[in-house]
C-alpha cells in the first residue's frame, strides 16, 4: 500500500496521530500527553512518537486497526499535523536549548506507512524512559497545537 | 487561693464580654439589612483594652447611630464562587481517577490517587476565574496534566504525587520549572501567574 512513499518524509506531507476519547481529547482540545513515547510489550522503549503517513483514504483504512484499550474510551479519529510545521518546533523555541524535532520514516511489517516524530534535547534523544520535564512538555504542547485538523472515524 | 478567685473572675468577665459582643454583632447584622445605605466605618485595633474607651468616644460623636464590635471571626470571609469550570474539572478528575492500569497501552499507569486528592483539595481553594481555559488530561506515567490555551498564553502543569512540573509561555517569555512541591499554594501561584 505504501510502497510509493519516499524514504525521506517531505516537509509538504502530513502525518496522523490516532486519538482516543475522552482520554486524549476533551472539549475539542487535543491533549499534549497524547504525543507520548510508548514502552512496547517487548519492553523496548520507543525513541519516537508513532504517526502514520499517507493520504486520507489510506489513513482511514490503516487506522481501523487501532482499538481503544479500556472500556469507556473510544477511537475518536486522527489528528493531522504538517511535517514542515513539526520540524519548525525546535527552531521556533529559542527558550529550549538545543532542541531538534524531526519526522522519520519507520515502516513496519504491519504498517508500511509508519513514521516517528523524534525529539533531541541537548543532543539526547528522548525515549519512553526519559523522565517528564518542562522541555518535553513544551514540545508536546506545540505538537498538540499543530492539530488544527481532526478527522473523525 | 486569692489568685484562683482572681482567675475565675477574669474568666467570667471574659465570658460576659464575648456574650455581649455576640449580641451586639447579631443586632448589628439585623440592623445592617435595613441601613445598608448608611456609611460605615471599620476600625481595627491592636489593643482590645482600648475598645470600651473607643466605643464611648465614638458614641458621643454627632450622627453616630450605632457602634458594634466585631470579633475577627465575625468578619465575613471571602466566599469563593465555584462555577462551571470548577465543576467540570472536579468531574474530570474523578473520571480520570477511574482509569485502569493499561488504559493507554501495557506501560500506562493508573492515575496516582495522591495526585487526584491533592488536585481536588486545591480546586476547592481556587477562584473560578483562574480555572477558565484549563483542561485536565491523563498522563500515561500515572500523572495528571493540566493544560491551558488562552488568547495570550499557553501552559502545562504535570502533577505527580509529590511534584509540579510546569511551563507557561506568556508575553513572549517562557517560564519553566521541573521540581516544585505539589502544594495547593504552589498550584495557586502558577494559575495566578498564567492569568495575571
């Protein structure tokens, strides 16, 4: 399905983050904490925030695989973010020393259009094991603010 | 023995004085309903012994209708208005407190009861206007996250059981802190600075 996608994620592309409700969206506002680094069931700590590439039709098909994890929470939709805007986060935030945000293509067997938002703070890559800090919170907030379009399932 | 009688006398006089003051306060409160358009003068004294002399002196002034002595406990306290924002945040905190372990993947933790309890306690002491624009979210580490987006500021406060980790961006400046103690006073201070 996603063989056509170039290996380098272009600035003009948009990526999608699946959102569950009500945990990660409330009164129309996307939670900054929705942009998080997971620890996989294998125990590996992710060093990226999972997102999906592709156009709307591909994303609709692809995101159907995602299920809510607990009773009461439901699949709400996916938030679209411009890759170019994501990459500007680190540049615009002069208050955050040496921060770089990028989007990398990370295709997997089940999700060939899988990509990851990677964050480096003071030249250290943020992972799921990095303790919460105000700098990480600022990046998460900026990502949440980029979610101008939310596509409902 | 003499000293005991003296103490007893002092206690009795004190009781009588308190009773008299309470009566005056009650009467005064009732009167105030009818004379709310009249000018009132509030005088605070550091030495209670001067009060009787002060009352006598004020009574002798022309135009004085009534003199009342209010004890500190009789002075009305500032009443907090708890409206929609307060109610929504309280309900949201209670709802998030029910999230089970694994609510966002196998590594996600239930929200620490201590965070919920401290947040609810603080909520009871926050003015409604300071809560406008704030939304509460869960954090997979088991924390609460208070998020703010306003016309002139954005902010985020992570509430662990013991600490407040926060930032706010306002007027082109960013303030951040990675380790304030999670106390009602500190949380109030952040909310005031974001809104102030």
